[in-house]
């Protein structure tokens, strides 16, 4: 008998008919002789609706209360799915994050999982029940409800698979798998059969929304192969797993983009030790993830410091940076909201030269200006003006031979 964790995203549980479809798939898996743990998201649009209510009630909602509201979306889905399974003659029980004991830290709205008590799940599984767990939510050591960040149900799914040492972890969504780029903006995008954790991490970190980044980190850390598939058909999907020798022969695996960041520039920062610390420490303390950072060559003892942060943290970050800029004697703070980050990703870059040069050549030909550049061993990221995103993605996709034949 195998133990299978299946996670169903918001579009797969968008209405009662779709939840019934999920109930059927789950029971089919169980009746084939498996134990099944199901993780569910909120019905699509529900988390946005809930957060919208909060933002109507209050300009800067309290973070603890926000999580109390946001976590309710998943709770509704767990009970509805259990009921649909009952209706089909199956046995199922719904459990919330605190009931499973998904223990997290206390960083509301982006909490990290610290431990999971798998015993209660095993108890119900051994009774022949399908266990339906609410994704996205946990509980901190003081009993406060926490949530794991947008898309966090993926992480619940992979973390449960790791804790249970499941035989397989399936993430069901509304697309057939992971694509070479977003098929919504490039119709020549292709499904990738197999992708390494490392590439997937880079893709998730630059806006490929199929998997939450932390779910991939969990998968890599505990070696849980993640099978991304559609809940609307039986197609095989994409396997996210450890790198193998065949992967390196492909130079570029995917082109991703992210329109969810903003750029902040601190002008004429005194160029002396400790200044970067003064800018970035309070940002880190506020739990804001800084992504790209560029510091110019200093001229006359001063330099410009430019970096990007998530749009959602923009107000908070700007407040902090404005205060620090005064404190350290910088000239001024500027911000730019109309930017996009385009990234070229592939483990093959380690062994193939010329990817950066080719990227710059392609963009130059299209007359697209590059505002910031950053690289890792397997990724090149560029900040450009957001109105050129689609053009940049499509031309790079073609240039690196990723187009569907
Ligand atoms: N419902 C949450 C969200 O919309 C978590 C998830 O679906 O994974 O972000
Ligand atoms: Mg998702």
C-alpha cells in the first residue's frame, strides 16, 4: 500500500462541481489501494476576497488578525470536500493546521513550518479515512493561527509528504505542468517533463507561479519528488526532482518574469563601512525580502544603492528607507513601480558560455533598455520597463530554442 499526498489548488476547488470532481479523483486513488492525504486551497478568489474585506475594515490591518481571516478560506474547502467524499460513500475527515499541529514561527502572513506531528494523520489513515488538511495555515508556539504566504498550500502539501515519508506528492492545478514560459503570453511555450529543484527554485523566485518557492525548498531538503499535474485531465505533468545528467545538455530551461516587484534607489549614499547594514537591517527586521541589489562605483565619496522589494511590501519598505536615508545623510530616495524582472534559467548554464552575451544581444535588437542585472550560476535576471515584458519573454524564448516545434 502506498501513501499519497495530493494537493488541489484554488481553481480545482472553485465550486461544488469541481470539489465533487476532486472527491472522485481522491476516492479513485484510495480505492486503488492507497492511503490518501489531501491538502486543499481556498476556493479560487476567496483569499483575495477575504484580504479585501480586511483592507476595507482598516488601512493597515493587524497582521495577526489578517491571518485569522485569511485562514478561513481553506477551512471551508476542507469541510466541503469531506462532505462530497461522504456523499460518494467514502470516509473522510477534515483537519485544520492547529489540529494536525503544523507548528510554525510567528511571522504572520509568511510563517515558516518548524515541525509537523504526523501521528494524528496516521491514526485516521489506518482507520481507512481520507484525511483532508487545510493548506496555507499553521499555528505558532503560543497557539496563534498563522499563514504561510500566498500559494502556501503547496508548501503544506510537500511538508506533509516529507513528514509522512509519503511515496508520492502530487500537486494538482489548472495547467498541465511547468512550462518553458507563461503560456498566457507566449503560445509557443512547451511543457517541461522533468526539472531540477534548483531550476524550479529559481523559476518560482522570479514569478513562475505554479509552485510556492518554499514548497520547492522543502522538496529539495527532504528529497520529495513533486509531481505537478492538472486536476482536469489525466496527462502526466511535470516532475520536479533531483538534477540528473540529461538536464545539463539543455542550456536554457525556461524564461520567467515577475511584475510584482518595485525598485527603490537611495541616491548619494556616503560610501563608508556600515551604511548598507543601516539600510538593509531594518528592512530585514520588518520581514521584507530584498531581491536584487546594485551599488554603483562610488564617486566623490558617495554612491547610489538600488534594490527591489515585493510590491506588497512597497509602502512599508519606503517608510523605512526614507527614515534611514535621513539618518545616514543620503541625498534622496526614488522609487519606480513600472518595472519587470525577466529571468533566463537553466542548469546547463554552468557548462555553456555565452548565455549572457546572447541575452543582451537579443534585447538590444529589440531596443529594450536594461536597468539592472544580476546573475547566479544558473540564472540571469534583468530589470526592464514593464511594458516590454511580453516582447522580451517571447524573443528570448525563441532565441534560446525553446519554441514548440
Ligand atoms: N489560498 C491561499 C492563496 O490564495 C493559499 C493557496 O492557495 O495556496 O494564496
Ligand atoms: Mg498556487
